[in-house]
C-alpha cells in the first residue's frame, strides 16, 4: 500500500480507496481479514486513529465488518451490488472529467475522442 504525503486526499481516504479497489476487483475476497489496525498503522508509519477511520469508512459502505477482538473482515460481495458500486465510481469519475472539460472549454466530441483513445490504450489496442 502506498501513501502519498503530497496528495490532496487525506491519508485515511487513500487507505480506504486502495482497500476498496482490492475488494471490488476481487483481490480481497469475502472472509479475508484486513491487516490489524495497529499493524497497518505501524507499517505505514501513521496514526492508529487514521487507520481506524479508513476501516470505519469501508464498514459504513458495507464492504467490511468488524469482529470484536478479531479485527476487520471483507464481506462477501453480491455481484449485482458490486456492478452497481463500479458504475457509481465510473459516474463520479466521469462527472469530474466533464467538469474539467467544461472549465477548459473542450467540446463534447473531443472529450468522447479522448475517452475512446484511452479506452483502446487500456485494452492494449492502441499501439
């Protein structure tokens, strides 16, 4: 796990985001234990409170569950719910991209061409 000190995102958000990505991509599966709060805090050289805040955010989203005295565990993921969560993240990211494009005065067609080109690059088709 990598924490960027110069990121505009708070450290707890960076941790939650990376763990969320691992859960949603299936790298962490239902029943898997997350690192203990203290162990992760020590590993990243951050506050236990910061780590706890990240885990609590994931718990509030229903991605993990706390087991008293045992730690946090990944919840089994409903595939429809997982697809919905992915779609929500896509919508959030595209909304941010649209805002940036409008600020820059880019026409819709140019944004669509850029999206298509990036899509092809991601699929290994462009190059």
